[in-house]
């Protein structure tokens, strides 16, 4: 089976940096995805990691350590519009992506 | 815009009724996934179809069924509806059938059972 853990909620200040962690246990590993979901809207793709290391994309970066079953999403220069849920999802074998419950991020002034 | 379309956007119906949700995948995507998301809950995977065939099954109730048609659009049928079925239902599509590639989500159908 697969298990994905991420914090339920986080709060950060506008302009700051926040790190959202995700740990996973899976048999087989094909890659790890991060999605952003605003309330009542569809999830949208943010990043994909298949190899260890950091992937940077503008204000967002994602890190993966396969040996530790660990990833984080780093958001820099936080803006109010970044208030959303962030979903970690893991692909393994030939099974569909398994999504974590998501981390609800609140950005405050 | 992800390229995935879902209809209807909103649906209000009574307990015991039956509804059909429709999804058209992105052009070129053969895989379609259905998810249920209740209030403050994570995405619960229901079922996956690939090129017309059922490929994977998640936590889908027996009262629910789905199919994918030759033109690759998919329908999710929910019957004997209960209050607890009220949720957002998302459809997603991808190119790869393995499920380990990026999924593109439709805007969702919000189902309210009264």
C-alpha cells in the first residue's frame, strides 16, 4: 500500500518563505507531484520530481529525497493568492497517483 | 484552462435519485480518472479508464459506476443517492495509462443531495 503524510494546515506571512513537507511510503516509485488547489476549484499542476534534488520553477521549488521518502515544496515571496491547499501525490508501479490529504496554507498580511 | 471539460457544473438532487456526470478529456489523452472530494477532505480516487477499458478501481461504491465511450468521453453514474454523496466530483485525464504522469483536472461538478 501507499501512505502519504503532509501537515494539515500552515500559516505564513506575505513576502515570507514557507516549506511544505511530504513524506511517503510506497512500493515502487515513479515520481512525486505537487498540485495547488484553491477552494472549490480544480487542482493544478505545480511540479514533478523523479530524481533526487531540487527543481526550481519561479517562486516555487520542489525537493525530493527518494531514500528518505521525503519531499518538500518551497514557496518564496509569498503572495495572498498563494493561499490554497497544496497536494502531494506519488506515482508508483502501474497504479494511479495517490494523493495526500493536502496542506491548507493561509497567507496573512 | 486544462482542456478537460465537465458537465454539469452544479447539480442539486434529492436522496434516492440517480445522476450522471460527464467528462471530456484533453485532446489526445486516453486515460480518464474520477475523484470525489468531500468538504475538507482529500481527493478520493474512484476509478480509472484507459481507451475504453477499466484500468484501476479505488474506493468506488457499488451504487456508483462509470464508463468510457469510443470517443473517449466518460460518464460517472451515481444512484440511490445519499446525503453523504454531496461532494465535488473531479475528472482528470492523462496521456500515460500507468497513472504516474501529470493529470489534468476538469473544473469539477458540485453535487448537492438534499
